């Protein structure tokens, strides 16, 4: 079995710009902290969960509460959904990505597919909406399961193994 695991932002979808803008705005709405000049590369875990946790830890000396995470996610998902409705072109697929993914999917006896993203599940699904990607047939992992990218990938592999005879 050959595993092929994809990321979303910049790999399957060209959504980095809209994702960043909505995340920054949601962060400001939720925590009253401007992260527009944040150096993402300096953060330990560049996932939605990891970014939120690390910045709040640095700024407030604590991790976000469950209610704060929920408010952040609600705001972020609302902003992404609004942007998708306002201009769906901001959520376009990377050229050829849907065709390539579907080609591999049709060769399921040769390849087992997965998606492992640092996005929260709901935001990932907003970004993948209408991209002709058979999500129900592909193992899917995201930062709802782990804040570290390595653990997200391991979770995806674990999900693939559960589905494979």
C-alpha cells in the first residue's frame, strides 16, 4: 500500500491569503490581540490550535480556556463562510489538484489517500467545499485531533490503517 497524504492550504487549495486574514480578524475579535505582524515561522506549532495556544501563552501567560477556543473558532468559521459567500474565487483549488487527487482516488488499489491539515476541521471543510474532493472516502485529520503537525499526520495514518483490510 502506498500512502499519499495532502495538506490543504497551498497544496489542494489556494486559500492561504483568505485563511490568514480571517484568522487574524477572529483572533482580534476574540482576544483583542493584533497578530497581523506575527512571524508564523517563529511559532512552534503552526496549526490553528497551536498558534492560538502559543500566542495566548506568550501574551497572557496562560492557555486559552475552552470557551475562548470555542469563541475563536466560531468567529473564524463565520468569517471564512462569509468570505466564501462574498467571493468564492478566494477559495479556488490549486491548478490541477482536484484532477490529480481524483486520478489517485480512481487508482485506489495502488494508492491510499489522506488529508492532514493544521486547520480546524470545520475551516478545512469550508475551504474544500465545491472542489470535487471525495472527503467521505479519504482519511482526514486536522488540528481538532492534535496541535502538532507530526501528530496530525500520525493520526491520519492511523485512520488510514483502520480503513485498510
